[in-house]
C-alpha cells in the first residue's frame, strides 16, 4: 500500500542574521536538497506536476529542502552573500533538524553550492548527487573536449537566462520554454508558473539572486570532493549542455555520470521524471524503487468551466488569462481546505480525489459558489468507488471514467452524482433532486443522475 507521506510545516532557522525557510518531508535516509535559481518550498505542493516527484522521493528518503536566502520565504539580501554565508545556510538548516550527516542533492546552480559544501565539509556528506548542474555559471574553457558538437558560449546562456528574468512574473511562457519545454502546451502549468514566480521573488529579487550565484565557482575544489558522487544530465537541456556533466564526473574523483533523454532543465517535471528520480534514489539508498500502484476507495471529482471558449472570445485573451489564474488560485485553496488531492488540471477544469464522499461534495459545492463570484460557472460530477492510484500520481479505473461522464452530463452551474453517491450522503444536511435517466458516452445502459440542491 502507498502510505501517506509526513510533511512538516514550513519552518525558519537563523543563519547569521538571516531567516532561512525550510521544510522536511518523507521518511528514510536524510537528503538535503539545494534548490536551483528559484524555489519555494511551500508553493511546490500545490501544482501536481511539481508535487508528484516530491511525493515519490518522500517514500524512500527524508528530504530537507530550503529556500535559498533571497528567494521564497527566506529573508532577502541587499548585498551579495559570501560563499561562507551560503555554505552556512546549509549548515544552519541541517543543525536545526539535528542532521549531522546527510546525502546532498544539488539541482541546477544549486549544484555549485552542493559541490562546495562537499569539498569544505566532507564530514557532513554521505553521498553527493548533481542534476543538470555545473561547477560555476561562468563555465570552463575545458568543456569543449567533452563534446563532439560546439558548446554555446557562456554569454549565450546568460542572455537566455536574463531574458527569462526580464519577463519575470509577466510572461511565464518565456521561462517555461527555456527551463521546462515539455510543459509548453500545458496552459495550467504556465499560469501556475506565473504565480510561482510572483510569490517566490520580485523582479529585483531574482535579478539580485542571478547576479549573486554567477559569482560562485567550484572548479578548483572539485578534486577535493571525497563523497561518492552521481552526476546526471538530460540530453536536450536548453541551459546546461551534457558536456558539463561529463566534465564534472571527470574532475570529481570516482564520480559516475548518467545521461538521460529529455529537454527539461527542471527535469523533475519531464515526462520520464520517474526514471531520473529512481536512478538517484537507488544511488543514495542502495534499493531499486519498486513500481507500485494500489487499488483503494476514493471519491472522484471532475469539474469544467462552462462556455470557456466563448467567454475567452468575449473578454479577450489577457482578461481571460487573469480569470483562469483566479480559477486556479481558488481551486487550489478549496481543494486543500477539504483535504483533497489535485490529480491534474484538465485544461478548463480539475480532477481531484478525496478520502470521503462528504469531503468531495463539500469541495464541489464551495468551488461552484466561490468561482461563480468570479463570474466563472462550472459543472461538476462525482462518483465514489475503487480507483487504481498509480505511483506517478495519476488515477485510473471505471470510477474515474464514470465521474468524468457524470460531469459531462451536468447542467451549467450544477453538481451531479449517481444514486450510489447520493445514498452514501443520506442522513446529513444535503439534499438531491432527481434529474432522470441519462445515456453516458462510452457506458452502456441508462443511468439515473441526481443534482446537489443548492
């Protein structure tokens, strides 16, 4: 059975005069995760594409993840932190949780801090994992020897990053195309990325962060790293060429290099994220993560915005995008309040599961009411039964299909259920109105549906 994962509240610890925000989740060997240029330990849970890798990792390790100073919920800085201060932030987080020694995972430019920490504090590092990382954003004149194709100069890389910084919080598609191109056709993810950017850093914050991290350089310290090291890169990364990973693996004594197909610099969200995660999890735990799924009872909710195409044409693209951002913000908060699990955003709607029918129907009712106040009318459908909960975070099965068909049959602004769902909710304050028999697409027979009375 797939257990529920323990997730701590966001906590703060002092590193000098700076408050560092961090969070701990999962169970198993301790792994300290050093984030890329931007991170937000709290917001990462609300987006299903981001969340699934965290949930997967937490089944095998106890992760300690923090927001670097200047980003997320951590304190801002006016003057660029010294190397010692950045390394001190890692120590402060470990000390706050009583972690004397841990595996260190460095993501993207967070890998530079990871390398320096491993070189400076070998007594606190079990194993080191570097994913789509570099020894310093200024690069190395030795890299070309590790590739048969021309490697773009550092200036080109910096220009692409600066373009993403210039459009911060306003044109998230620029960032997504560079850092996560697999999500270019996922409008819900792009909308969420705009929110993630605005909540994680102001344009001035992210510019200061970039100016600071490009000064970090671990090239001269690589031979000093004693911890067993795994270096991983994806072939089509638009920021970090795989040759950088080969260089790192060559310069770190005994390091192992693994290259995987993919395009996303934010590789934990790429389509084959599972393969990458399992590789580093096996490296730090010594156990090959098993492919697991389970059948369990769940209440499944589907929603859809009514007349979205016509409404978009009526109000214009910019206004419609703002309305969809409001939809997502309200939906995430409402699902969380009712202890649901957002499985995926379906374009103009949601797929959510709940542990109980009452939680599901309560969420549907609140969503319908709160979104209506934003001039967004939805239809909703629910069903309760067995689903197959896959380890990649998705759910499948007849119950899921039935819930989808009920939603399609619902009238504007209404929430529909089958008689089985209605019967499970009898005895409470809810009432339902008979909406007669319906023929549902792809499902044989006539099915009687009931509408939740408002």
